[in-house]
């Protein structure tokens, strides 16, 4: 491989989803494992939570919600491809490079579900982060 540059070699939605899947995984790990150190640095949980009330903290929390949703929904799509529930059999031509996956109606439906579910879930998460659950109808 060529490292991270290989993620963006030829952009199509599969490559884009693959790169976003990796980047969201990195962000989720960093977000989850750095938070306990914030408590240690600030001395108490309440002091560490003050960061969450700043615009930067709200942005990082919204990005966390987006990352969870995209990573989870895209992971489900990948599992369905691996199990053969949606078409994902390799189709390689040694002369002409073509996408590795055959598209089907269910495949495109899951791609749309990944995009729509991520957008709707992120919007809901951002609403709850900004306004809190007390304002939820």
C-alpha cells in the first residue's frame, strides 16, 4: 500500500465511505480515550464538563454524534456486503480497472440510508447538544 494516499487514489462513493469510515474510527478512539485525561487534568468531572459548554466543546460533541452514526450505519452496510445479503462480489477486469462491487437496488438503498440516517441523526444530536433534552417535544 501507499499509506493514507491510497485511500483517495480514485474517488468514488465506496472509496469516500472507506476513507470516512477510517477517519471516524480514528476520531471516535481519540474522543473516547482523551476524555478521562481531561478529568485528571482539571481535577474534577464538573470542571472537565465546562469544556463541553463552549462552542468548541459543542462542535466536538456534534462531530462525535456524526462519527458514531456514520461509522455504525456504514459498518452495517459493510457487514451486509460481507454476508452476501447485498451484492458485493468482486468484479475485476485485469485490463480496465472497474469498481470492485456490483451495484444492486438494495445496495443503492443502503447507500442512501447511510447518507440520510447520518444527516438526520446528526441534526437530532446537534439539536439535543445545543438545546438539551428538556426542549425535546
